[in-house]
C-alpha cells in the first residue's frame, strides 16, 4: 500500500458520506447492478492501495449501498448463487466492512488533527522547545500497511535472517509443506484457542517450537502466516486472528521490536512465488464452501452472444495502431510499456515528426554502413569460395542476416512516419491552418521519406543478389569433397588473413552500449576474440561421466553473461538455453543442487537431461568464462531425439517444447496428495495429466487450457481441458505490423464448428468453440507461428516477417482467462524477461536471445559466444520468435546459494 495521500475531499465524515449516495436503481437489471458493484469494489481497492482514504471510503460506501439495492431486488432469490459468485459470500463482505471500518477510524483521527487549532499546535511546539510555530503534517497510523507484509518483503527479511515466522496452519499441513527458513516454526491451529495467554500457548508447543517461540523478543520482526489470509484484520475465530490477539494483548512479558504482521495471501501465495524455498511446492490449499461456485463454473458463457467470434475480428483490427516513436529510444520504450497510444485522429506536431525522422535516419544510415561493410567482406569470401565453409564466413553471414532484419524494421519506421505525415496533410486539407514554415517542413519530411524508400529498394536488390550468391554457395557445398592430402598452407599468410578477418568481424560485431552497473565488480562487456585460444580443456568429473565444457577464460565476466559456442548450427539450442538460464527460479534450483532431491530414474531420459542442463547453467553463472560449449547436453538430447544429433539447423520452438517435456519428466517425483473428495473438472484433468506427481518445471512453465463447445441450438456447454507449456499464436497473413494483444484476441476468439455431436440434443449440431486459460503458469511462453506451408509454392515452408509489437511490461492476461482462474490468487499481469529471435528464412537463418539479467536489471544480447549489452528499445523487433513472460518477482541469483535454514 502506498503512502497516505493528503486529505482533499472534505473536512469531516458527514460531508464525505453525502458523496456516496447512489441513484434509484429499481429499474436496472441484475446483470448491470452486479457488474457495477464489482467495478466499485475493485475501484475502492485501487484507491485504498494508492493511499487515497477519502476516495476509498466513498467508493466502498457506494459498493455497500449497491449491495443493499441488489438484496432488495424482487429477483434476488433466483440470482443468489450468481451474486455470491461475483461479489462473495457474507464472510467476504464482512471482511470488506472491516477494511472500511479501519479507513473510517483513520479518517476520524486525521480530520480531528486537521481541526486542531493552530494556536494549540504552536503552544505545544513552544512547550517542547522547538521554537517554531509551523504546524507539523499529520502522521496518521497506516493500520492496513502495518498489519500486512507482502511475500516479496518476507523473502527479503528471510534472506537477511531478521524475521521470526509463525506458521499457524495445522500440524498435518505444516508437515506436508513448509518454509525452508531456519527461523520458521509451527504453532498448530489445533492448539490455539480463544482466551489463552501466551504462556499457556507456549506450554503446549513442542520442545523445538518452544525454543523458536522464545526468540520472538529478540527478532527484528514477527510475522504470522496461514493458508491464504489477505487482510490485516482476519476473520474472527480463525487461528491466525486468535494468535494475533494472544500476541498483541495477552503476552505482557514481551516487548516486540516492530508491529506483528500477517503475510498477505498466506502460504498459498508464497509457495507460488518462491517454490524453491518450500519443502513441497506441490501442495494445494484447502478450499471452502465453493458449491455455488462449482455450479457457476460449469457455465463459462451464459449467453452465446457473449462470445467474440473470429469473423467479428475483421482485417481492420490488424491495421497498425498509431505507433509510438521507436526512434526516440528511451521515451519510446517508456510510452509503449505503459500502453499509451495517440488517438487515431490526432496527428503528431510537425516538429516532433522532424525530430523523430532525424534520429531514425541517423540510426538507419549507421545500419546501412555496417551492412555495406559486411556485404563487401562477404562478397570477397564468396569470390574465393569460402562463403559458407569457414566459421568466420558463417558468422559473417549471421551478422548480415541481423543487419538485414534491422533494415526491415527501419522500413516499418519509415512507413510509420509516412502515415503520420498523411494525417497532418489530411488535417491541412480540412482546416487549412498550416503556416508557411510548416508547409515547407512537411515537404522536407516527405522528400526524405521518398529518398529513404529509394535506398530501401536499392538495398532489397542487393539482398536478392546476396541470396542468389548464397544459393550458389549452398549448391557448391553440397557437391564439395575435401582433398585427401591437402597441401599445407603458408603459416604466415594463413595467420595474417585469419587475423585480418577476425579484426574486421570484431568491428562489425561490436555494439556501442553501456556496461551493466555493478556496485562492486565492474563487468567488462564480453566480446568475441578469436585470437584468444582456449585454456587446456577443463572438465567436471562426476560419478557418471567426465564433462567437457571447453571454456574460454575471460576477465570480469558478469555472472550469467557467458556465451555458448556454436557447435555447428546449434544457435537454435543456444538461444533457448540462454532464455532458460535467465529464468532466476530455475537457475537457483539448478545452482543450489535442489534438483538432485527430485530426479526420476524411471523415465525415458533417466534424469540425464536435467543433470546436463543444471551442469551447463552452473558454468554460465560462475562468472569466469567468456564462453563454454554444450557438447554433453547436445550429446544427451541427440540420444533421445535424432533430429538434434547432426549439424542441420533446427526449430528452436520444437527444441524448447521437447526439452520442457523431458525436464518435467526428469523431475516428476513430487507427490500430490488429494486435498478433498469433490474436485472440479479442471482439477481432475490436471491430476490425470500429472498422474499425481509434479515437478518444479511443471510449477514454473505449465498451464492449462479450457476448451468450451456450446451448442447453438440448445445452448448447452461441454468443456475439455489440456495442459500446455507454451502458447502458439498465429500472425495475421495480410498485416506487416500488428500487436501481441491482437494475436491474443484472435487466438482466444470463438470459431464455428459443424457436425458436433451435442450430448444434450443427441444429434449433430452446429456449435461454437472457445478457448480460455483455466490455469495461468508463473512463466508464460508465447510462440509466434512465423513458419507456414505455402500452398501457392507446392507447400514449401515460408516465413512471415511481421513486425509484432509486444509490451516489455504489464502484459494483461485478464481478458483470456476462464471464470475459475479469475478468482485465483495468482497475478494476471506479466513482465517480459527473454526473447528468442530468428533471422533469415527457411533456407538459411540464425537464432539469438535477448535476456534481461535478474542480477543486473539490464537487457543483454546473446549471439552464440558473443554477449553484449542491449538497449531496451531494441528488444522489440521483427525477428522476435518466442517470448518469455513471468509474474514472478525479480530475484537475484547469489554467488553461493547458502540455505536460509541456518
């Protein structure tokens, strides 16, 4: 909760209450009333969390007035279950009323302080020796904030070992799963009763519990946790409320150093955010009194008209929205991330467009120069027949692909400027209000746009010529046979040419970017140095095998900033591995060796895949190497999937999907106890998928999709559930520029199906099929379907080069979730932390990764063995292929992961 805002609405509660009166609602339908009440409650919560107590009071009061109106409706009885489902039961609303009472008490105190005569304040100050008559700002007690602590704040205190955590769940629940923190202990709910003193409660604890209980006076703070309490004033007669009362009012011998707090969201929330710091993250919180809700959940769409159909999303919905200027990098990223866009009818000022164009042209010209230099080098190699044979030639080709991709993005930028200019010209025709200077500026902008278009056309011809030469090189390579006894090259000449080419490549690969800001050890930007030879092979010995990472040593290499060598078209694998390595929760799980407690030896891969992934991640995070090789991992995955054995380029999405399944299978040993007899269809499908055994990979990456089919005749619904580790979204075929949310809208819209066997009608019917997410994963992986079979080209696979705009922050998944998931405590807003990119075409391409380092809070580009810093404004590009989002809190990976249990 934010700091309390200053009083600005009234001087007393009576005047404030007058602002909460609602109009006569007797003629309004129940659906409108319920939606309005729900919106009022959510708005009140936002005001409360924002620290505006006056607006929170007004909106909470309107909510309860609306609730009274709903109860007075003549059809309330027939909608009772719906009301409970949307607005909660009596207990839920009682807790809301408790929150309102806290706000009322706080406002009364603040209004009283505000009314205190200035003369009295001055007198008090003089008597206290301050010598000043300036009235101090009121400092009311922030009751709600004092009583709650977030999971992130608790985790920070656990790392500092400054907090005592009292877990007041039942002893059976505690044994099933609890915090690994050394100063957390169980105060079983079955031992807590009303009217007891702290001394009597201590006497009932176990010997270890008594020792922990005694430390409550010396710890900086004491925190209480149960399954899922979210309020500072929990419901009466609950174990956590009784324990809080005992500690506050019946513990006279102890003076606490700080107010006692409750973990917001409880163990259920903590276990989702920090699963590796719980003994068993597979446990489920017990559910209560959800019979009415289960009935509602069976009906996802009460009316067939509530479903948005695919045909309703017309081509105009995929027209480029008014764009944010990507030329102005810092401003562009900030504006786009907030989701702010200029209204279509509002054109930018001409001066702003001129500034955008100047910055854009400067960057485009720099890219042109780099592309021209790389092309000349490549042509020289092509003339000598080494365009594809030498490793330098291959890397030079990869660099050209990336520069060509950036050139395509600049074409998009030029087109955006042209559209902005068109809007200005349209307004000029309507208003005739442009000055002579503005007319001349418009003509100047238009001239530069046309000149840039001519350059782009010239570059396209040059690209086609390179592609023609490349095709010749590919054909030559197919028929090339190396000589049996090659003549030894001249050492001096060979070394000289190699060094010249290496130096030239260095100048092309070098990016002028900032180094990550580190407080103690400055990180030197890793660059590729072919003159530097690897040290004698270093190996990691295990009881099973000797691993060979062939590391290249570096100086001041940041942890997690080690590159991966290309072992022959393995860039697809390197890209995915760097994205996974920058998933902090997975990295911590591997580096700390916690995974070793959960390895399965009875599956297809026999636990080998997770062992190799963990070993590689440890090398990437030791901070000593510029780059390492993933030979052992490649060998293992090649054993179980032959397409990964050779040196042919593969699809990074296919590799990711298969790798996720293998990792889950390697770790699928966490037993899941059934919490209750009656479970929903969604939970039943989840249990069938997991076979009552889960894994850390499942907890991080897997979600569940609900497929609802609704008969157009009888309107009955049928639902099935399927688990997923990534979403595969179609890109629009006829749009060069689109937004991620547009692709999401299309994916989750309804589609008509014919000949569906309706279980209710007992015959074939037309129906509507609709997808919704019934279980959101903590890490949401989004795959963009860029490759497709072109029927006009004999079914040959082609690539869509759409420029997709996606948010770096605050991806809202609320519009795409099922009813049951909307009530879950999990967050619905995601932050981007990694992107797997693909450059080129099906005939020849290259993969890289853009990852945001959890340790440094900055973006980096991972291009095989080359790692460099990356401006956040360059993360969005037409090369984006797989997006990695998460709602998990930022978490640094420490050098040595000491346990927090002592």
